[in-house]
C-alpha cells in the first residue's frame, strides 16, 4: 500500500499529520507532505485509511502496490 498527497488540493488542515505522523509531515508553509516514498507498513494501514477519511480536501489517496 502507498499513500499519495496532491499538494494542489491540500489546504493545510494537517489532520493527516495529527492522525498519522509516521506517514505525513508538514513543510515550512504548513502544507502536508508524505514521508519518504509513501510506502505504508502493514501495521500503519489503518492510520493511512484514517488520514484519507479525515482529509476535508480529499487530497490523499491510497494505491495498492502491484
């Protein structure tokens, strides 16, 4: 599983960072960024889904590794 964040949609609510700081960080402008390549460890999949569900701008998506 991977998380992707569309920076054009992100408005800096940072709910993703509050819910999953292992997967997201915040840049100097208050915009969320994905940590690393966006790969999600199995034990963090629930947090990734929670971040997606709580993003008011729908800026986060999950893709499955193939």
